[in-house]
């Protein structure tokens, strides 16, 4: 077994939403740990992300999941440091010699869909390169927060390929048909300011502020009713798959159903009594 397979390829960190009351749940940060390879997605990493996604779904205490890339290791004396990277793409060495049916099978059960199907809120914490499969991983999350030195792109066209982890679909939903085609057909990279200008990312901040800003937003989101968060996310997702008329009817149904939940009563009473709600998640 090589050194990389022996290292912890996906680091996990938990942060309690309320340090004085652990019952209110936790935020979990999953950090892809291949800094010497710019956190590129290989078979080990994608498998670990799929397992992490299942864990988020199965563990009730997890309220919000954050995905990040490891910072560069300190370089050897006389060597230049690697650049910062969220995920610089797929590990292209694993594409060599692959044929269509093998790739189809591999990508039919992939990490991007695993993250996309998480019913709880997810945030991509991006510092540096988010290219190809890395940009797709960021887009599989609900919210993207990036540093001002981050770089985005779908350069698969330069390999004679197109995005295969949902990039053609999610990018179009996020930024529109014309801009998505421009990025995919040109393979060009864009900086954080441009990505923010047309809605690819939600926020830009300094590298020093990234962690605090991401955790602050995750804490705000995670402090809400876990049941209502799930319903809210599913309702917004309806807009991707239905006409506006169908979506509004479906929204009305799930909105009305929330009036039969315990958390609705807790929330309404807390508001009227000017108290902080103590959610039950049901």
C-alpha cells in the first residue's frame, strides 16, 4: 500500500453549534487531503466523499456539512510552495486507457451526486483552484464561499472531453445558458470576482476570513429547525425540476404540512414570547 492510501485522505472536524448545549447539533467539515496533488479527485477521494455524504445523511446530530481542500504543505528548503487549491479537478492519470463503458459505470455512482443528494444544507469552502471536477464539487453544494484568490473553470474541453460530474447542468442553472457555454466551450479560467458577478459563488472574502465566515453562516443555518431546513431545501430544489406554476402548488403543499409539526408551534410561540426557539426537529 502506498503512502497516500495510508494517509487520511478526507479529514473530518466537528464544531458544535452551541458549545454549551451539544444537543443542538454540530457542523462537520470534510477536508480533502491531497495538497501535494492540489487535492485532485482520485478513486480514494471520491469513495471517501461518498461515505462522508452517507454519514451526513445518517447522523441526526449533523446539521450542516462543509467541504474544503487542504492547505499546501510547507515546502522543502529551496522548493516553491504549491498553490492553494479547493480541488484542482479529477486525477487525470486515472483517465488514461479508460473506455466508455468503464467510465460510464464509474461516473454513474459518483461523489458529485452523493453530495448533491444530501438533504441537509451543504457549503463549499473554497480557497484557490476549483477546476473541472472541483468546480463541479463546489456546485454540488448548496452555497459557495470563496477567497479572492480562488479560480474557477471547466477545462475538460482541453482534454477532448466535457464535464461529466454534473457540470453542464448545474453550471447552466447557476449562471445561465450563455455563460455556461462560454466557460465549457472555451475551457477558460475565471477569478473570484467574475464568478461572483454572475452568481457562481455566494460570497468572496480574504483567505484569513474564509473559515470564520463559512462557520458563521453554517452556524446561523444550523441553528434553525433541522426538519424545516430539509423541507426548505427540497422546496427550493423543486424550482429546478418543475414549471413555476407546478412549483408554487408543490410549495403550498409542503408549507401547509409544516403547520402540523411540533417545530412550527415552537417557532410561533417563541416569536410571540420573544424567546429563542428550542427546536425538536419534528
